[in-house]
């Protein structure tokens, strides 16, 4: 894999793993947190959710410091230009019940990317600002190719807003990505 593409891939994957994130955990709400929702990470980093991008269904706009990110359901950034497969798969995952499994595939130059997601049960997550109901998602990632790797991530997504309250990362083998575990300490949903 060319060094520039590898660096771009690493940066994109790190962004996915390091953001406070949002997902439609329940079918009866919007795919993005309400505009004005603020999540504060354990290091003080603030994530301000600005709502859904009017040009792309399910693409959430999130301000992190001085930067603005557009992420599918607030937590997934496609490696290629087509997000239709990812939107369909992740929507099915988030609207499904415990045990729902989906797969996303992308081909990047000489490498193939495969993610398998499984929806877990509802759990309780305690923040400094109170206790929240959360849906657990398990993500297995694999990049096949010269710079391959395997990793897994567990997410706890707020059942009411879709903000990721916690995420833990595990490197399995191959190229190590610069992931950071996420722990949200405060969630302000007043918008």
C-alpha cells in the first residue's frame, strides 16, 4: 500500500475510533443527536452535535474543537466514495434487536477492508452527569493486504440520543492503529 494512502487510512480509522460518536440506537428517533447536544470526553474534549447534513441522509455533523466532521450516524467514515452499503448495513444493525449482525466491505487500492458488527443488549452506563441506557455494539475490523491488521472495538451507544458513551479498542495483530478508548463523562441533551 502506498505510504500516503496508508497514512490517510490510519488517520481516518483513528478519527473513527477517537470521536465521541452518535448512532440511531432506536427506530423511533433521528439518525443524529439533536443539534446542540454536547458530549464531554474524560480528557475535557467537547463534541458538539450540529444535526444531520441536509445533503446526505444519516450523515451527522459534529464539531470537535475547531474542526467539523461529517460521519455516517456520527461514528463511521467510509474508506471509499460510496456509503450506500455502509448506510444500509449500519441502519439495519441499529434498528435490529440483540444478535443482529451486519458486514461492510470496501476495496482500497490493493487492500480489502471487512467489518463485522453485532448488536448486543441494552446496558447501563454511568456518567458524572447521571446514568444512561446504552446499546452495546461489537465491531470486528480486518484489513487484508500488505499492511493488514485485525482489531475489535466495543461501543456503548446512548439509547435515547445515539451518542457513543464509551468505546474500548483491542489490537489483535498486524499494523497497530492509534486508537484511544472513549469515556464520556458528561452528556447535555438540552440542545
